[in-house]
C-alpha cells in the first residue's frame, strides 16, 4: 500500500502528503484501539480463569485438610486398636 503511495508522492503535493500521513495515523490508531479492546476482553477472560483456579485451589485445600484430619483420627484409632491387641496377646501369653 505504501509502495503505491510512494510512487505517486511527487504528484501529491503538501496537502496530499498531509492527507496520507493523517490517513496512515488513523489506520494505526484504529489497529491500536482494536488491539486494546481485544486485550481488555482477554483480561476479562483471564480474570474469570483466575477466579476459577482460585476456587479449585480453595476446594483442594479444604479436601486435603479434611483428609489430614481423617488420617489423624485413623492413627488414633489404630494406636488404640494395637494397644488392645497387645494387651490381649499379653493376656493369652500369660495364661
């Protein structure tokens, strides 16, 4: 596009040159504005993705905390069960 304009540049004159510069600046500004709109749209999508990931992390953290409590409870029960079994074995050995 600019190559074609460059060929006709001598016949454009100052006003034509100013018009071409204005037109080119308008095109660049339009591309910049559409790029900014796209970036803002992507930012909104990233915000939604980030919120979803934070929810997943929060849910996983709660699940891991519940599992840890369950394992603590199991260890306590297991310790009590092994203690009873040991006493029963001692009782059987003594008899």
